[in-house]
């Protein structure tokens, strides 16, 4: 099974989560800001920070430009100061391309200025790995 994990992180918090999760899949996370080629993918794991209640705009643009027939399924994770799942825009883009999206998503508390200081912490990263393991179990 071809699994890829892509992410966009402005502050490094989503990158930390991406690295933790990718260790479960034994893959390298892909920062969409860096040049790369995303080939055929059975499962695409998408990660973003939430800024002002929205996923990162460059990630939304990246997803809008993905070929529809290249990806079969997707899972989503995010980090935000509110620790709420605010990834519906991502879900809508993926579904518009006939990509099946796992219902369960992972949201982690992030840090902004003095709010959420210290997040993601070791416990958050442990939960991210548990979510990754749950994804593996669901596709096995």
C-alpha cells in the first residue's frame, strides 16, 4: 500500500505531529512547501495548522490542484489553539475529487503567542501516534 503524509506548518507544530505520525508508517513526511513529486497514493494523510479558523490557504490550493485519479483515500489531522476540528474545507476538496475521507480526524492543541504554551507536548505526540496506528488498523 502506498501511503504519503503531506503537511503545511507555519510554526513547526504541525511538522512535529507529522513526524510523529510518519514514524508509525515508516515514511518521511512531505512538507508541501518543498519541491516534491506525489505519485499514486492509496492513502494520503493531510496535516495543517488552523489559522483564523481555516486551514492554511497554500494547502487548500495544493489539494485543489491534485489530480482526481491519483489518490484513493485520505485521513486528516490538524493543530490549532482552539483544539477543534476545523478541516471541513479539506474534506470538501478531497470529496469533490472522489477521494474517500476517513470520518475520524485528529486535532491537536497548538500554540499561539502565550496561548497553548508547550503544545504539542509529548502526550499530544503520543496521541498522534495512536491516531496513526488507528489509521493502519482501519486499512489492514
